[in-house]
């Protein structure tokens, strides 16, 4: 199993039947394809759809159906489409149960930086600021390091998306929960040790006496 699939499958286990869930651009969109059997959730994209389905088979794409990043998506029977005002009303009004976002950095206070790399042209924050501030639960799905450099750090060097603490971080190495006391190591990936995780983490982890292995099927 590749790293991104492992992350997506583990995040999918956090979703509960009936949840209204926003999936961010990139890796988070993979979560839709890995829901456990019998768990039905409603996926929302900030460009104006509730009822988003996994990416259709090659050749079945519809140019009118895309996620916030412009990639093709499917739609479940009964899906609803609407304008951006309604979409952001859902987000800013606190109606989203969960948002799953990618990350560039998360610090030991659980603050996320995911919208800008200095020196690169970006059109703006997009919906990330609203999602982190408005969703009831924020899950960061990202790879643990970038070219050997930790993405979980003592303090974010990149511009913050929000000062709100995220609720969970899922990487290919671990599941980490930001708390008032710091970053708690909740699970390690199969074949990964606590020492492996700490060695690739730029912030100190709180390690319980027993750290279970991720329940990945």
C-alpha cells in the first residue's frame, strides 16, 4: 500500500454515518474511495456540491463536475449543487461535521499552515481559512516529512491558515492528536516504531505507555 492510500484509509475510519464532510484538494480527495462498508457520508466541496462521489472511471468524467481544485469527481444520486454563497454559508455557519485538509506544516500547538509557500505565486487562501475556522472537526491528512524535512514542527515557519487548533493529524507514520498539553502520539503505522516517528518529527511528542498500531485493513 502506498503512503497516500494508507493515510486516506486511516482518515476514512474517522468518519461517521451521516456526517457532512469537506475534502480538501489533493490527498484528502482520496478519502472518498476508502469509506468502510456501510458508512454513508455526504461529501461537500466548497465550489458548490453536496453528494460528491469518488473520481469516476477514465472516460466517464463530466466537465461540469469537479472539485475545488478542478479535478473530475462523481456525484451520488440526489446530489445537490448550489452557488458559492450557499457553500460558504454551510462552512462558515458551522454546519460541516468534518473537514479533511492537506498540510504544509503543523506546529506543537496544533496550528496548521497549508495555503502558501513563500516565493510561489498563489491566488489566495481559498476556502482553507474558512474550513479550519468553521468545521466542527479538522483532520490534517499529510505526509510526515517533505524531502526529509519534518512537517510537524515546534513552530510553523509558513503563514498560518488559522490560529485554531486542529483535531487530528494523520500521516503515513502515525496518528497524532494535538491537545492542551501538546502533541499526543495515538497510533503508529504498521512496521513503524515510536522512535521512527519521533526522529522525523520536529516537535516533542507525548508518548503514552502503550501506542497501538493503526487499524488499516
